[in-house]
């Protein structure tokens, strides 16, 4: 066999260049917000070589969407200030950070040579299932139903636990409450009822006893404070009480003791001026947060006005009333005498020489309509003592000193006059006790 080999004298052809990889198309989720009814999305980006945590940025966008949803659910059901709503939703979000981070998934990434991009997602059904499972695990109904009896330390611990659970899952609970037909059976309403009941039952017992009607004392005098349940008349143990001196002194704290009332000497003001002492249950400490606004409950406080013995007062010598034409000069004379004797107050004739300004307000509440002639007209009259600082105009005390009630079957005006006349005598008796 003959093999012929022919060798060409021409040059060899150059090899073809390798094909460049086709650049990946920029995803839509970078330039256009990705929206899905079943999923939350977050996009993070960073320049190549930068140390920025673009995954954290993407997660923060998802968390922001969750927080906005929580705010919307709460706002539709509960009237809160923007500040309180923000604080509460921040607390809720912090309690869910671990599960949010666990449920977040990486959907896609992109690198255009200049920046790196990351798309994260969180499935809403997975998130809602977590809330449902957590709610079921707490067995909140059992905790609430176990709160029975007087406002004791044990009951407040249970109440605090129930409220913390409710705050942590409040958006879920609001949705659950929408399924409940009876208003009294809704979780948030049950808690509101318990708090309101305890708030009304807890009562301060003060000595000297006149403080219950005229809450004014001189500085450097002794006061005794106790706490009772006004339903059972039992003294209460282990209830946190806040003693707020406004800006005059730092706030004090006391834990009630059924065996020993709090005995204290009222401090002397460094500025030599009058000040107020406000007594109230420290719900923020008991409930471990400022959660009362969620239940539309204003805590009951008892305010005592503390005056130095040499305080000077200018009396306006007028009484704001309903134009009954009654003569009240005798009332002012009596009040001046009693304040001088009881509190060492000096009344001055020149307003510029006074520390405080005194005025009296008389108001009445009447039932203008009655169901039948057999029902009398009723009028309630209130005697309100007002003291305010002359220089600042700030109110020191505005307190109902006395109230009276009168009936008349013919005329509501006659009932009002009866009530006001009785009120004048009652007011003098109360102030001069």
C-alpha cells in the first residue's frame, strides 16, 4: 500500500477567538419594585469592594413592611398617638426578629460589574402560621380566666403576663377578636375590663383625713399613706406606687404593705414655692411597659398640693357661676379665715405681692328632660377651688371641694337654686374642718 503525504507550503490559519459569555440581563426586581400579595420582598445593593451589609438592608426593608402592617391593624382598632404607636410596634418587631430572620429566603442575586444586588423574600403564610402557633401555645384564655379576686400581687403578675402576650401578638389578636360575636368575650376587652376594675378599686387612704376632701397640706408636716381595695376594704400588699413631685424633686417609689402604711415628712421646697405631690399606681413598672393606652384607660392619681406656711395669695373675690344671683362674699370671707388658720396662708390686697391666685368656680349639671311628671328634676352643683401661680399662670390645684344635689318636681331652675344654696354651706364646712 502506498501512502502519499502532501505538505502545504502555506501558513496555518489562526484559531477562532473564544466566544465571550453573554452578559446576564438586569432583573426587573432591581429597577421595579417587586409586589406580590403573598410575599414581602426586600432588595439590597452595594458597590463591589464596599463593606456595606446589603443583606441587612434587604432584611430591613422587609421588616419595615411588617411594621407598617402592624401599625395599620392597630390604628384601625385603637386610638393611639403616633409616638406611642411607634414605640409599641418597635417592641413588637423586636420580639419577632428571630423568626423573621429565620423565615427570610434568598431569591436572587445580580452583579453588573459595578454593584452587587440581592433579593430577599418572606412568605406571609409562613409568618402568619408562626403567629398562630405562638398564640395557641400561650393559651391566653386560660391566663385571663385565672385572674380573680382583689388586685393582689399574684393577680397583677398574671395580668402583666397576659398583657405582654397580647402586646407581642396584638395584630394577630385584633384579627382573632374580629371573629368573636360578643364584645365582652374579645380578648382585648376582657383585659381592659380587668385593668379598669382594678384601677377603680385601688384607693389611697390618707392621714390627715381631711386630705380626702381638701387635698392641701403644709410642707414639713407628716403624712401617712395606705392602699386598700375599696370593694373588700382589705389593705393591699406589694402594689408599686409612684410618688411624683413634678419637677420639684425626683420621683419616689413605694411598695404597699398591709401591715405598715407609708409615713413621711413632706419635703421643703428649695425654691420656697408651692408644689404638688401626685400618688398613683406605677402601672409601667407592674406591667413592664407603657401599655395602658392600648386599653384606653387613664390611671387614677391622687394629687396633693403642698404649700409653705408663709405663702401669699391674692383672691379674685369673684365666683364663676350660672348667674343665680346668690351672694358669695361670706364664702370668700370664710375661706380666707380657714386658709389662714389651717395653712398659715397670708392673703394680700395687691396682686403683685402674691405667690398664688385663688378663684372659685361653681357649676351645675341638670336633667332638662324627664320621662314623666312623676320623675323630679334633678340638679347637681359642684364647688371647685382653683389656685394658680401668678407669674407663670400654671394651675397648682383645681379640685372639687364639695358637691350637692337637689330635686324639684315643678322647675329645674328651682332645683338648681336649692342645690347651689346647699353647696355654699357644704363648701365652708369642708374647707374649715
